C-alpha cells in the first residue's frame, strides 16, 4: 500500500517559487543569454592598425589563412568570427612593422578611412619612442590622426592600446629611464582616449602583473614583441576592455 505524499505549507511555497524558474531541458533561470561582444553588431568591420606587434607577419594578399597575421588580433578575430558567425563580422589588419604615428598618417586614407571600419583599434608608439620622436610630436600627430578619423567616420568606435615593454636582454640596461619615457607615451594615450571617448587597453599594467607568474622573456621575448602567451594575454585584455566600454548593443 503506497502512502500519499503530504505537502505542508512550506513545501507548497518552495514548489511555487521553483516552478517558474524551471524550464524542461534548460538549466538557466530564464534570463536572456548575454551577448558575448555587444560592440560587434551584425556585419561590423573591425580594423586593427599599428606597427609590427599588430602586423604579425600578416599576408599581403587575399589568402584568408594568413591575412590577419599571428598575434592578439588573430586570436580576437578567430574567437568572435566563430562565436558570432551569424553576424558575418569582417576583421581587417593593416599593421605594418616599424611604423610610427607619422607613417600611419601617410597611409591613413587608404588603409583606414577608405575601409570604413565600425570599430578601429590602434596600437602605436613604441617605434616613435625608439626613433627619438618627442613626446610632444607624438601627441600632436596622434591627436591629429584621431581628429581626422572621427570627422570622416563620426560613428566609429575607437580603441587605443597603450604602448608597452618589459626589461628583457639588452632592454634591462637603463630600464628605469626607458620605463619613464614609455610612461610619458602611455599617459598621452590615456589623455587622447579621454578626449575621444575611446577605451584604452592597459597592456603595460597587464604585463607587469604577468611577471608574478613567469619572467619577462616568457611574455615578451625581446622586450617589445610578445610571445604567443603574451599575445593571448593581450587578446584577453583587449576583450575585457572593449566589453566594459560597450556592455550593450
């Protein structure tokens, strides 16, 4: 003989609360799934600009196997190109090894404005510092470049990466002075980011924190160019920064 299940007031209350939250075959609470990258709308064109760190030995033809090069930009494009395939995102890379801000300016119309990006990510400055471009000239040229960009593409979303470095090999000599000079450029990027409402990716802070886990040459092999784990960190930091800047579509 089977006994009947008795449901007291407390049990009935628990059932009443739980049932609206339970959907057969679904472990969620009924909330809409979070957009993995709200900054990338349907058909968005995402352009990465800069020097060798962004160049990543990219191909100079239309071969899709090599067109983005290797590095943080490739990691970002691969992740969201697959995850958001239905949005048909277009990722572009026009970084060129050795470029300074003045080099970007000379090719800006063709390699940036004509491509009409919806989101433009720029990482530039380490070569300006290495070639003795003054902080004043760096700021003036960079400011002019951004002003021209927002004038030509008023809806573009700008992302600025701060130049960075770590004391590796020959870079360890006079590192304190080099770090101070680099900090001046980083402050300029932060200033321009605030002026143009562009989030700044804090790459230096990220790499400094990474030294708690592994030595400098594990992340940046020559003090300037990241290794593959270094590029992975850059991609993750870029994603965090962009998601925080545009949390909703």
